[in-house]
């Protein structure tokens, strides 16, 4: 039990989950970044072997940060967020939609922020999928 607790603690220490900064009332990640990045693109359909450096190279200049999202084991989830220094660089980045990276055409769209989803009437609800249930389990 002790080893499992230590492993869970280590996993939680490395997670970049949003947290509430009670003083300012703003949501930030543990590394101090605001998840509502102004000049951010969402890049999907990434091959499993694609790294942050590969993503940065595709967008050339103006990239301040690229983050490939990974699971707990460190495997890529197939998408990334790319932050740009300014609107002009972000606009150039949008032109990379469809460019092949790691043998796959990437999809590039402007990141949706929590504020933009809420202002457009979008939902912040999440869906939980459960599998492996017994045959006698019902919806209720």
C-alpha cells in the first residue's frame, strides 16, 4: 500500500492540472501558465512519435511554446497546443493545416478557451465512458 501511495503522490506532483488561485480567483496551471492563452493553436492528428521539437519546426518562427499532450505513461495522445508570441505568428501558423508531420496530415485550429466556450453558450461538461460492465448492469 505504501508504494502505491508514493506512486500516486509522484504522479500528482508531475501533473499539470488547472488549479484555482484563491487570491486572484484565476485558474492557472501548476507551472504558472494561464490555460486561456491568447495566441494558442490546437494541433491534432499527430503521429505517436512526434515531439515538441517536431511541432515547433513545422511552425518555424514566433512559437513561444509547444506542448504535446501525453498520458500517464508518457505516450502522446495525438494532439498538442502551440503558443505564439503574437497574432501575426498565430495567423501564419494556421496556414500549416494539412501539412504532413510524421507521415500524417495535421489539423490546425485556433484553441478554444474556457471563456470563449462559456461566452458562446458552450458547455464545459465532460462525458465519462465506462466499459467492462456486467450484462446485468442497467442505465439506472
